[in-house]
C-alpha cells in the first residue's frame, strides 16, 4: 500500500486489531456499542425508510421546515435578522464550485470558504481604499480578535483598549485570545490610542455616533 493510499483508506486490519487490544475490546461492534447511546444506535433491524430522490428529500425537508413558527426575536446583543442578497446566495452559497473542485487532502468546503472570504476581503479594500481589510471566518467576536492580533503584531504593545459597551460575547473572545499572548484588555469610555474597538451597536440597544473617535 502506497503512502498516499494508506493516508486515505485508514487503519489496516492489523492496526485495528492492535487498537482493540489496547482498549480491551474484541471487535469494532463492541467499541461502537460502548460509545454510541442505545437511544440512537442502529442495531441492524432494517427499519430505515425507503430511499428517495434528491428532489423528494428536499421537498420533504422544506415541508418540515415550514412547520416552524418564525416569531420576532428579542434577544438583541448583536443577534439581528439579516438579508442575504440573492446574488451572494446563488453564486457563492449555492454554487458547488466553491466546495467541490479542490484537492482530497483537505476539507473542500474550507477551501471554498477561504476563497470566498479572500474575494470579500479584496472587495472591501477596493471599496474603502484601505491597504488592509479583515474578513472574519465566523462572527463579530472573531473579527474583533483578528483586529486585535493585527494591531498587536504591528505595534508590539501589550495593551488593547476596548469600548466598555461592546457586546459581552465579543469581549469574551477578545479576552480569551489576549490571555496567551499577554495582551491586557482595558475597557474604557472611548477616545485615545490607536488600538481600539468601538461598538457601533451596543448591548444597551443604542447606536453610537463615532464622529469624534480616533481614526
């Protein structure tokens, strides 16, 4: 078996036997029974529904999803309803080219997501005229942490100022990422210093005017 093949096929029978011996088990089935809860373990009773086409599955899933009752969310704290432009939905999220045309040694959809983020990042730099733009992988908290790390790398200073009205989940991510790097988070009521994150929308459900904030 070549090195490439062995990496993708998984453990050989000999390796599986050694693994089971180390665990004190007699078979893979016994291993599965010890790991998977009885309530969800399929024991070969063949009670699965008949197969269906992709279109039939999508129709059934759409019908099930339609039973949900969408009500007004009052959670606030930065979790607001959003609108996905159809051009983004069709040409990025629903375009298989973003997640199928990549190499087999890495999760394909991760490659597509990185390419989409790179395109978005490039678009922001062109729209704003800034030399650098940040495109977070996940959410506001991650974007804030990446901005903090960029500022830290550029300045080599270990103090980072954060608006004291920033969302709590954003502050939590900042503190988590700052700790191993020895960065000290200082919350303040705005103004001064170059490294600062200002929350445009706050946990008090207000929108802040930042015309006098440092640029």
